[in-house]
C-alpha cells in the first residue's frame, strides 16, 4: 500500500460522497415531478380532455433536475473509478 493508493482511495471516497449529495436532492424532486405529471395525465384522460403536449414549466424543471442528477452521478462514478484504480495500481 503506497501513498498513491491511499490518495486515490481518499479522493475517490470524497468524490462518491460529493456526487451522492449532489444527485440525491434533484433525483428525489424529479421523481416527485414525474409522479405529479403522471397524475395530471390520468386526470386529463379521465375528464376526456385534450392534454397539451407543449413545453411547460414542469418539463423544463424536469430537464434541469435530470441534468443535475446526471452531473452528480457522473461525479460519483469518477469516484468509483478512482477507488478501483487505487486497488489496481501497485
């Protein structure tokens, strides 16, 4: 176990933690917005009305939240790669 291995492990664990915290909030809010959107679609079909499929504020918010969650997941994935490299390098 060298200093490089330990540095990669610590850096990887730190990136995993940062990525998780950055992705957790947007992901949960995205799921809540998807649930509300599906509920509204069911309600509109129950009423027999035509649903507008254009861009809405909720769809823009979902795109932003999805992008934020992807960025957080990418940071965490880079952390996993660093931890793996820490075990791989001798």
